[in-house]
C-alpha cells in the first residue's frame, strides 16, 4: 500500500532505446546497486522485445540466493490494475455495471450508499484510506478485541466499516484522492458477484489465459518458504543499521492481508506478458481497454490523472503513458507503459529503501542537460529549510548539511536536491522540482512540488 500519491518520488519516464542508451542504463543501475540503492530486477522492452533485463542482489539475504528473472516479488499497489481488470471482466460478463452503487453488492454498508463502483475504481469515493482507518482508536479497539492472534482480511475491513461507519473525506465524485480502502472493497465485490474467491477469479480469467505461471494472490496460509524463486521483502532498521526480513518480523504480529489493494505476487517476465495482453482483446474488448486508460472526470468535469487501476500521464515529448507504483512489506515496484510508442519499464525491488534513478537515466539517454546549478549562500539555504505541510500528517522537509541540500517526504526516502536559483530546487534521481514562494516581506511561506505535470502546494510550518 502507499500512503498518498501526491508525492510519488518513484516516477518512470519512457525512453527511446539504442545500444548506447542501454549501456548507460546498465552503468547507472550497476552503480546504484553497488551503492546499496538497488536490490531487484529491471526489465525494459520495446514493442514487446526485451532490450534490457538484469537482476541485482539477493532474493534471500540469509542463504545468499541470488535474484533471477523468475524471482517472485510482492507487487504491492501494482496489484490494483489486476483488480480493476477483474471488475471490467465482470462488467463484460453482464454481472455488474460501473455506476452501480456498492450497496447493491455490499448491502451492509448503508452509510456509503452514494458510492459507486466507478468511484472506487478511479479513487473518487471519498472513503478514508485503510492506513488512516487502521490507525484510528476504533480500529485498534476492534483489532485488540476481535483479531488477537489473527490476520485482518477483507471481511474484517467490511465489518469495521459497517460497525464504526467512519465519515467520508469528501462527497463521492467531487475530488480525487488515492484510496486503498476502495480497492479492498472492490476485491470483496469481485468475490460476491463471481461466487469465487478473489484469487480463484484472477487465476481463471487473467493469470491462466495469459500463461502468467508465476503470478498468484498470496494467501494468509501460504508458506513462503515453499514458493519457488521467492524474493523475500526486507525493510531497513535505522536502529540496527541493517535490513530485516518482513516475513520474520510479521510472524508474531497482527497482519493486515487484504485482497484487491495489494497481495499479488509476480515476476518481471509475467508482467511483460500482462503488458503485451493489454494491446489485445484477449481479456476484454478494445473499447473496455480504452476506458481503462481514460482519466476520470470529477463532478465539475475536471480531469484527474487516474483511470481504472492506472495513473495516466500525457507528456509533450513522449506521448501517453500509463503507470503504477507500489510499496508494501519491503517491496517497491513499478510498471510504466508508454502506449503511444509501445515501450515498457518494469522494476521490482525487495529492499524498501531502494531508489529508481530514472531521471538521471532519462537525461543521459537523450543527452539532455540538467539546469545549471546555482551556488547558494548558507543564509539562502537556511531560508529554504523547514517543514512544509502537504496535508495533515504528510509533510515535506528541506534541510542543508555541509553546504548540500536534502529533501524528504513523510515516510519516503531522502533525496539530494540542487539549486536552479534561490527559489527553485530540482532533483536528479527523479523528475521533480520544488518552487518556493515568498510574501511581501520576503519570507518563504510555501512551496510547490512540481512533478508528473502536477503542482502540489505545501505550507511552511511555523
């Protein structure tokens, strides 16, 4: 799961491939691995033909088993595109409609009778995110009483929503805000409509038809040690200064294992099969494929940047791309598909502190220079430094050390920043800029995060 997507800092830009470009990609990826910033698999394809495919690091830090192209990673939120496809399949089977109210299939959730399936597909439902829900006092009480020694599943999420009825964040359709809860409920709707488990439905109608033989939904009773080519997820402990296996940490703790929002495991090779199928009508009609990749419209007719399970990006240089990232249980993942030029990037990592040096790769491939770096005084650096609130509980911090500038969003990785001028910083590891604004007294009051065509405001805290 991801907290919010306002600030991804995990952004893939498609590129035109040539032998020199591939050599540059390899050198950047190799350097990243040597610096401890990449442990995973990277696959790049052009029109379905693999032009780069390398594994970096270990699948199992204890046994030193190396990763390979068949290593199985948790997809985290990249799972959402499969949930969305399952809903589209059920729609084509005549078993549901996108504008059906969710109470038609989850009648116990009467509090949310103004939410549609479409709202949950494109993150316009207004439901509070599962991260927010599970951190609430009511959820902790619920889990302590009902889930001692258990694993929280979709049924528990539905039961909790029915019991405590947390308020909507906004009127459905009025805004777009990334929400894992909606996709969990979609997972439950898939089961109720189809009469199969979520895992059985996806296996029958997606994985088997596409011969994605190493792709599956992780079950709460799955013994991961028995999964062939399993890539263990690792999180970095700041206290111990080393990576720890998530599976070993979770053994004695309450786990939230829900279907729909995350929970699918796969390989770079299987994801390429998935990519190829999305150019065909093998799973659903071409008209449905087109709708999947259309940005949603809000009630005021404003376009969002999300379709059905995919973020959508229009770039003046590269055309239309659809992509998704994920982060959960030690895995960070990304699939990026330039559908105008049929170029695909798939990155699966099993170290949660990994970094994708995508913007550096992109600039080197196209011989595009970064902006000239400006040298700022310590006084100018101090003026930029501070904590900026994106939304409640989610900040972006800027600080300097030894003349260098750094930035970090809440729960995200630290990134080096560079000055374009005294009010503009840019990153090299990702395609992002920070634009600072001042008031009439010359004081910095807020900044704008410029990334992926979006401009997100963050107020400076006093």
